[in-house]
């Protein structure tokens, strides 16, 4: 995680919920132990109703940015990736639905005519009566 100055503002893009939050860095918590140094932050989010909510960095999953342009570029990249995936899926679905049809060669129907009716025998063996005969 980046190092933030207490009193500065950071942009946070949540990994689990779409959206972005503009947070105030209210506290830096530095712990030193035998394994090294760990750094956590307490952020304050002011809600649209004017209330504030404190958030601890170790409970947050997502990306932090100190510059608005960095947050914008990251979100634009994420949106571009999501849109391309949707377009790819639409193409794949379309290809599955509209598979090229195999062309079948159809044998000509045999025609038996008499004065009252015309009987057509189709290539698959079915017979059909044609009322009124063929036009002259």
C-alpha cells in the first residue's frame, strides 16, 4: 500500500462494489515487530447526508489513488475491459445461434398428373396433392 499523509485526500475504487469514494486520511497506524513494519490507515468518508463514517484500510479491498486522473484512468481501463468482455460474449452467442447451415441437395419432385388432381412425390417419399394443377 502507498504511504499517505494524514490530512490528505485519496480516491478509493472498491473491488467489491462499483463506484469510487473520496476519503480523508485521518490516522496512520504504524506497527513495528520482528517481521518488519506494517502500515494501516483510518479514513473518513463523508456521506451524502453529511454524516461521516470511519473506514480501516485493512478491511478494504480495492485500489487507492492520490490523484484524480490516476483514479479516472484506472476506472476507464476497468470499464473498457468489461465492455470488451460483453461484446465478445455477444459475438460468441451470435455465432452459436447462427451457425452456417449445411446445404442439402434436393432432388426434383416427381409429378403424376391426371385431369382432376396432381400428385407430387417429394424426394423423401412423401406424396402431396396439388389442387388446381399447375398454372398454364
